[in-house]
C-alpha cells in the first residue's frame, strides 16, 4: 500500500508540474491518489504546487434564497451560486454558476456585466460542462452529475454540476440540483470540501436518507442547507451526535480555515 501511495504521489507531482507549466490551475482540494480505492485524504497537495495564493483570511458567505449563496473572497471577488437573477448579491457578481433542473436555478439573460457565466450543463450534445476558471484569488471548477428529465422521466447524463470554489485555503462545494448518489469516482474528483451547500427538500433532488449519506461521506466541517426548508427536520433526523446543529443569527457567515468548527456543524441560515 505504501508503495502504491508513493507512486501515486509521484504521478500527481508530475501532473501538477506539467499543469503549472501550461498555466492550468491545480486543485488544493482533490485527493492526490484518485485511483487508490477506499482511501480518503484530508489534504495532501503540496503547497508549492498551488498557483493560487493560500490565505487564512475571512470569506463571507451570504444565503440569498433558494439555492443561491453569495461568496465574497478576501480579494473582493464575488460569486453567486445557482444564479437565477432574482436573488442578487449586494453588488454585481464577478462569477455566477447555474444549473438547469428548474428555472429557479438559472437565467438565460444574465446581466452582461457579469464576467463569468458558468453553466452546469453543456449545450453541445454528448459533451459535458468543464470549467477551470481563476478569478482573482478564487479557483472555480465543476464535477458533473446526471439529472432527471421532467419530460421523459429518464436521466440526462452530465446535466448538473457540483461547483467547487477554492479560496483562502478553503474548499467550498455547492451540490446544485443533485438527483443521485455519488460514485467513488465523483468523490475522488470532488476531493476535500470544508464547506458544503446541500439541497434539503425531501425528494425534489433526493430523499433525506440518500442526501445524508453524501453529507456523511464528504464529512465537511460546515454544512449549509438550501433549496426548500419544508423537509429540514427530516434531513436533520438523519444525523447523530457526531454532527452539531445550530441556526445562524444572520444570513451572512464569516469563515476562515482557522474558524472552521472542530466537529461537523449543520448551520442553518436565518432566513432558510
């Protein structure tokens, strides 16, 4: 096993060095040995392979409504998740991400002043969305999943994206409109998530049992419920004393690597 891990690390270093040479971002959140089954790495990417400056400064996360959060970084970059144009940050965001399960998760007419509009789906048949974008101090990438077709009832491959935002040493993940449990390959591609934005709706995405298994597997320090609050109690009932639960006094959460809770905390935004 030790030899396997050593070879995996050597391969990762080589790939990361090549990526740097091509000015391609290198994730600090992904596991270094994605092909080793059953192994979970908390954080193992050498810092000198990360082209984005790592900082312990504060990141502000504001729940705006439904599945939209605003993420404001130490350098002032503003990101809005599952942006539909109805829930807007205090200032025009630099980056918006979207998913297409419902019109409440996207808009086809975003403000033209938004620098990056990242769709969680591809408009080209047979392809999937693939985003690797660096904006200021933030690296944005995605991991695609399938979605249910409301017309046929079948599954559309790669129609949804889990977006991951890497900033100030934090790995922040937004599950989007996730319709199925994740495979080991998904978890390896996602890597470590310190903060997780998870849809809680009792079945419009997935039932509480299935969604809770994903949350437990990712084992993020801070879990932020979103989407539809009606089934929140059912979701919370899936967790034991290993997870703390608290309701925030504000819709804005200020967090850094130093202030992450010691135990996983399900932190409910005030207006959710």
